[in-house]
């Protein structure tokens, strides 16, 4: 199985939506822009948000098992994907890249 690098590219925050619709939360995703995780297998990286992992893990597994060109000619690097978590109040965008097996 190919190792996968997951890089936190961007964190957004929509306080107007949170104020209008969300119950107060103490804990939310704690990843930081630029943070990198290396995945070897299907284990969620330590410190990685459960909800974000649920959103991106199918893409991680596809790339780890040699998949490429997810959704056709979408990414410049066919062995990568740009996926966001499903938090509508604080979405995080992740770049997922298959690493060379060398």
C-alpha cells in the first residue's frame, strides 16, 4: 500500500452561520494550516479530527491502493485529491497525495 501525505491547506470559519444555527461548542477541529500527516494504511492519524477523517478516508484509501485520476481530469497531479471536511461552520480543505513507493 502506498503511503499518503495529507496537508491541511486552508481552514475557513463562518461565525455568522455558527451564531445563527449552531449550539455552542467547546471542541472543534484543532488541525492547523500547513500541518502534515503521513498515513500508512487505513488508520486515522493521531490528532486528526474524526469528522474530517470520515470525509476524506475514502479518497485516502483509493490513492493508497493505487487509484488515480479521481473524478477524471480534476487534479493536475492525478495521484492527488483536494477534499474538504463536512463541517459547514468551519470547513477545512486537505490536499491528499500519494507518495512514491521509493
